[in-house]
C-alpha cells in the first residue's frame, strides 16, 4: 500500500511540476519566437525527422533479426540438398509469418548460391544481376559491404506498388555471404505520415537520395522522377540541420539521414512561427503527460510481474550454469511454432552409475562431475543446439540438426566424456515430432535401451 501511495504522489508531483514549468515557458517563448525562426523551423524539422526515422527504423530491426535467424541460415546452407518444393514451402511459411505478424507488405529472401527469390507467395523468380538491369541492385549491395540498405522500387509481387525495400545481408559464421533478406513497406504508409505533417504545417516534405532523386513524395508521380537540384551540394553530416532562409519567411531545412542514405528536405513559403511553436509545445505537454502516467503504471506492473516470475522459478541451473527445465517450459509456452521450426531432433542422456559415485565418493565429487559433463557438453554441442539440465544427472539436448547429425554429435560427446572424466554417459536420440512430449518419451526410451545394452553408448531412433 505504501508503494502504491508513493507512486501516485510521485506521478502527481512530476505532472504538476512539468505542466507549471512548461506553461511558464510557453508564455515567454511565444514572445521571443519571432526572433528565432531558424531554431523554430529546425525544431519542426527535427520532429518530422524523428517521426519518419522511427517508422523507417523498425524494418531495419526486422531485417537484422531475419539475417541472424539460425533457421534461415541453416536453410540457405543446405538449400541444394533440400528438395525444391520443400524449400519453397518452408520459405513461404517463414516469410508469411514475418509479413503477417509484423504487418509489412512483403518479406523476401534471396539465395546467393542459386539467386532464387523466395517471397511469401512462393518462388518468385531467379534474380539475374548481370543480365537484368532490374536486378542490378543485388550485386551493388553485396559489393558495397553494407549490412543493410534501402531502395525504392515497384514491387512486382504486389501489383507494381511503390515499395520501400529494406535489404539486409545474411552471412555465415565465417562472414561468407549466404544471401539477402528483408521486408517491404508500401510507400503509401510513409506518404500518409508525410501528408499529415504537410497539411498541419503547410510544408512540402521529400525524401531524396544523394543525387537528389526523390524517393518518397506524397505525389507518387514524383517518385524516382523528380530531382532536387541543389541537394548534392549539401555536406553529408549526421548531426546538422542545414537551414536556408528565403524571401517573406520562406525556408528550406535539409537533414542527412545516415541510417537510410537519404536526405530529408522540408520547404515552406511562409507561416506563423509563434503560433505553430506554441501549438507544438501544448500538444507535447498533453502527450508527455499521458506517456508519463502510462509509463509509471507500466513500470510498476512489469516490476511486479517480473518479481513474481523470479520468485516462482529461476531459468538457469545454479550448479552447471546451463538452462534448466523452467527455461524450456518458458520457451515452449512463449512461441511453440517458432520452437518447432528451430529444433529438429532431441537427445536425453544421463551419467552412468551416478548414484554409486555419490555414495562412494561423496556429493561434492558428484557435483564436480556434473559440472565437468555440463562444460564438455556445452563445448561439444556449441551452436548445434541448446543444452538443458533436465534434473539430477539427466540432461537434454535440443538440436538444430536432424536426428542423424544429432547422433554424430552425441557420439562425439560420449567419447569426449569417456576420455576426460571418470564417468560415462548413455544417450537416446530421436527426431522432434509435432507432439513434443511423445518425442521426449521416445528419446527417454532409447536412453534406457542404451542402458540395457551395457551403458556408455548412444542409441538413435530414425522413425
């Protein structure tokens, strides 16, 4: 109760202080604003810049997430081994999930090996950078060394709609290019944001590349056609807004957007600086007050929720440092579809005659062996899968590999533990089916087959 009361008091005090301070500032600033038109116009440009940047930066994060997805990397590495129909189906499902969940107009993957262009609808075409001018961007992007870039073009998949494509490089662990992935935003979405600013502030807004070619305009006729002549003379600076004052209060503000390689250009003939700035501050007061209240309430709720989760269970095994069973349950509940896409096979193993070790050598020695086994397992499996301490001396491995490859890794682990510790392990391996629980029972069943056949062995089920 005391905490809740303190939060309420804090919110009230902050809001009253903020409102009183801002209202006092509005009265003063409205009197001097006419003498500071450059600063005001630049502040307006900054607000527009922040809004557009926010909307354009989200697809960068989506593209980066895709490019680091182990499922996607693995699929591209093994593309030539996977039947084409199966590959197209997997890619279509994967891309459709991203497009629908993140609400983009499209999502795509291009394989560097085969130049196949995978889209949500299936295999779109084979990209031909050397022969088709439409595809020349592919080699230009790969050769640039950039991790991502933007380009505006008509999307052939979506009825030639003008689309902002966010292209992201996919590389393997050695830095070798596997392909390009990314998402698309229909230009109309950005046009709506720009149009709102244009109407509210009586300005003309463009996004243009370094050559001055317009990339985004509320009038689609100007896209890739209109050119802003003097933009090439603007320095490429990430910190400055370049302000040019014209006659009768007209102005042009230019800002280079480094993340996108574009310029934001804002033009106006004339307007009432004092009125706009006053309106801007008043609106910000309202918005910030609402955000502050929601933020404090949300923080409190999140803290309470996280505290309950931590009190209920930890997700890391304190002895071995491995993920524990609670972590596994959390991952499955969080996104079961993604879980099944990531993992292909499962292995369960335990330490042979571990009870005898505890009884004859003591629990401290038993703990030491558990830590040794966990360390060697983590070292051997590496990026091939996720290791979990299931309980006691029992461990579980979720492989990104198929059962055949998982078996080879398990056999390698068995040999390493036999050579480097005083113990041995028995293991069961099987494919990970849609029914997770039955897959675990199957792996456990084959673990006991290993036990019954003399221990210190790996038994695999390929059914």
